[in-house]
């Protein structure tokens, strides 16, 4: 009898700059129940539903990446929690944590539906989540997101905390909108035991108004915070773009994501897949590979491997977007809600 044939070894994904790809951001939908003004216009054109991957296909995509060395999956969107069947995928991926083939399953959410799902998420192995929250002022929240949903978001954050999920709040720093409120937002979050990361607004996709009007470089925010609090650089790194400080007075951690004032690409370990199965190698680039076509081909295994090889060959060294002048067109036509940030 012939000895059983061992499966071919599959190599970990590595790009041409020798960066290992260990982190997948998987968008479940580009749809959203909010309309943050820096993210999308009120009348947003969403991807045609027929083009969106089925839940089974999203699962296959995630498994294909996990088989090639991805250890962390972040579900995102649009708003991942508005996709009706999303908990099935969370449960299925949670089992990959149980069997040791995944280290972390997490998600980025606006929090509006978190109260409903917090217990289920925790039971499925989600230990940490990012919640986007730019202001604690209900009127300002309603203006900024064009929806009066702050109470639901706060309820969602409380439910996640009660379910034992660790929370990081993401706030986009916006000149003339939340810039003077940021210390209060940080103090509140730290008091609740949540860490905070501040983000510079990025020129992705057309919106009403000019993002330049509200662009706030984070070095200015940092100087302002240093005039009130003692900030000490932390060596905490998540493999991502944020740089962290610890704040002595609040006892919490604060991250800064500065795509515009500081390039952070040298250690990039991630790729993004849209809800229609387009694999984007860089948040700041147009380069993409069609995984949906590969998945739906006659020989998906080979086609996906070929798509991965192309993606690794084409992942750029760094992004190059700027938001340096009023009235400039977005650096990319694609909205953040397609690739999930
Ligand atoms: N809907 C979810 C949420 O808001 O958390 C997940 C997707 S959302 C696109 C992910 C993150 O991108 C949010 O923290 C949001 O504030 C941020 N974001 C959206 N558009 C942005 C832009 N143009 N510049 C910087 N951050 C942006
Ligand atoms: Fe929706 Fe998130 Fe974009 Fe806000 S930032 S409109 S919550 S996708």
C-alpha cells in the first residue's frame, strides 16, 4: 500500500519587502446605519447587493488567509453589525480560535447595535473590539453622523464592557468639531477603563464639504494634551500604525494614528478584503486583486493561490496620500466604508 501523500506545505504570505501578512481586515458590508460626514455623503451609493460575497464565501476567504499564516481577523465595514447573518460567521471564525489556528477575532463597529450582540460576540471568542466614537455631545453626534444614535452607542459600549469585552475607542480628530472636546472624551473613556486612539481624517472618497476644513494634525492635539497631562511614550505596539502614550493623570493609554503627518508603512502586516471580495493591498492605494472571481472559478484553490501571489507581488511599499490644500479631490475615490479603515 502506498504511504499517504502529505499535503503540500503552504508558505506564509509575505510581500516583496519581506513583510509577513498576518492580519486580515474583512469587510462584511459597505452599508451603514450612520452617515459620518467625513466618511460618506448622506446619499451614498452602495455596492450592488448581487456583487456582495455570501457568508459562505466570506468564510472561505477568511479560511484561505488563515491557511496562509493570518493570525488575526478584524470584521469591519461599513457597519459589520448591520449584516443580518453576521453572527454565523463570527461563530465559525471563533472556532478557529478554539482550534489554535487564529489568535484573535475582533471587529470595528460604530456601536449602534452592540447592545444586541455583545453577549453573543463574547461567547464566540471576541475579546476586544474597536468602537468609533468622535463625541459625547448628543447634538454634535447627531450633526456629525446625521443620526441621533448616541444613546444606543453608549448603551452598546456599556453592554460590551459588561460582557467582558475590552474596548478601544477610535475618534477622528476634527478641527472645529471635536477638537476642544478630546480631553473630556479621553478622560471619560479612561475612567471607564477603555483605551482611546485618535485618527487623522483621510482623503478617501467624495463627501459633502471639504475635509480640509476639518483636518486636524495630531501633533497639535498632542501638544495641547501635553499642556494638561503627563504623557509618556509607551512601547506598546499592536503591529499596526498607532503610536501610544500613557497618561499619568487618567491612568489610561492613548494612541495616535497619523497617516498624514507620519508614515507608518514599514511594518505593515495587513491586507483588506471588501464585501465584494476585492483584495486591497494598501488602504492608501488603488491596487487590488479580485478574490471573488478566484473563488467562483472552476478551480478556486489554484485561483486563490494565484491571486494571493499577485497581491504579494503588488503590495506597495507605502501609501502616499496627502490632505494639504483646500478643495483638493480625494486622494482615492474609494470610501473608507468599502475597506473598513
Ligand atoms: N462602521 C464602523 C465604524 O465606524 O467603526 C467600521 C467601519 S469605519 C469605515 C472604520 C473607521 O474609519 C471608523 O473609526 C471611522 O471613524 C474611520 N473613518 C471613516 N472615514 C474616515 C476618513 N475619511 N478618515 C479617517 N478615518 C475615517
Ligand atoms: Fe458608518 Fe463607520 Fe463610515 Fe461612520 S465611519 S458612516 S459608522 S462606516
